[in-house]
């Protein structure tokens, strides 16, 4: 009878195989990081664009009503907090500046718009 020889030695990977695997893993990780960051930026850009459109819509609505806001007012509109502020212009007493700002729930400012208008005093 012949003797049975059992090999307990494990075959090791060569340095080339290990390096190739590490390069592939690094490329996949880098690509996934780039895709994730692009997605995050696009969400923030969409939020900024949406906030800017909301401010334009609010101004158009105020114009159609002929409504001039009080000196300072804060309005919560969905996920946005919109602050309205009316200031007199430094160039003329009749020119006024309407400043609208949109903030996210986290407090980050997403958009700001300034509109110049003429404010007439009522002669009673």
C-alpha cells in the first residue's frame, strides 16, 4: 500500500494578482465617490433653483395684488422659510428695495433676490 500524502499548504496569490485586485477596487471606489458627489450637487442645485423660482413667484403675486410688504416679515412656505424686507434706497426717498431670501429648514440660504420699486405716498 502506498502512503497517502495530504497537502496542508495553501497556495498563495502572487504580488501581481494582489496589485491588480487593489487597483480594480480603487477604481470602483473612486467612480462611486464621484457619482455620489455629483448626485449631492445636483440635489443642492435643484433646491437653489426651486427656491429662486419660489421667490420670483412670490414677487409676481405681490405685484399682481399691488401689495407692498411691511418692513420685515417671515413666511414659511413648505420646506422654505422666506424673509421679506423693505428698505429705502440710499439714492432716492421714493426708491425702495424689496429683499427676499429663501432658507432651507437647516438654515442654509438657498436664494436671494432684490427688487427695486417706486413707493408712492398716499396724499390724504
